[in-house]
C-alpha cells in the first residue's frame, strides 16, 4: 500500500503485554510508509519520551495499564501532542469504556481480537481523516449516544452551515475525507477546511469528538 504522504508515519505503542507489543511492532515496521518509533509499557513512560524527541503521528493506546489507564491519559496526550491521532487498542468492548474514550478524543477504537493485521489499516484510516471502529463498536457508540437526553434537543447554538452539517452526517456514516469529497463533488482540501471550521465551532479537535457532540446535541 502507498503511504498517505511521502513522509513515514511515526507510530508509538503503549502496551504492557510484551508478546503482543512485539507482534504489533513487527507488523507496523513491515508495512510501507510507517514505522514504530516508540514502544512503552505505561503512559507515564510515554509522557516522559515526549520531552526527548520527535512526537508521533499515531499512538496505539491500551486501556488497562500499570499506573494511569489509557482512557484517563487521553486528555493529556491530546493536550501535549494535539496533532497525534490516538487509537484505543484493547480487549475491552463494554459500552462505558468505548463511550468515555470517544468523548475524551480517541480517533479510533479497535479490539485486539480483531487481529494485529488490521492495525496498519486503522493507522492509515486515521491519517486519512477516518475513525476506525468495527461495526460492533460503532453500534455501541451510537446506542450510548441515543440513550442521552440532550440539554437542548434540536437547537444549534454553534451556527453550523448546511454544508458543515452535511459533512458531519457523512463523518457519522463512517466516510473519510476522500470519500466525502467524492460524495459532495468537492476537493479534499475543501473538505478539510470545512472540517476545521466544524472543530472550531464545536470546540473539539477530532472527527470522533465532532460526531459525538453532534449526535449528543442532535445537531445532525
């Protein structure tokens, strides 16, 4: 596969299972256009490494870790490396953890049981503006939001344009930027511009955060 750009995608893995971690690193390093430049057994060690070198493009983050858990660490990662996409990589598929991860800014949520061969595709998806989730995980996310009573159902204090709402709806359907551009007959650059305006208006920094807020407040 071709990389999303000429630059190699830098991937970090935060995972305390040594055998699984080595397997993921081997897979990532074997794929064209990406490399695993950091492997850490805890988020604390990953935080320390952020002060010492080039930050990653993508972070694969386990949930159950020694010390601070992965979901609790999401806010710190988003603050310290806002440009990095964080994919939760875990054995947990309960709705509460998935919901908290999405609301905390995770760019994707995949299960270890899906197989490490799918990790490379998930990395490419987030770098292309997608939010990788299995259909089962995506269903649980939608079900969780459906159970929340919005504070102002149907109102829009964010002044979203119809085009911005349209793009949000397509994001919620799982389309990535290139697919949205094709569907709407506009350029990928134009889609990116609209998405950045959506982020600014909704005060979020990720696709999943934007979709989560839009669903929770019935904006789409």
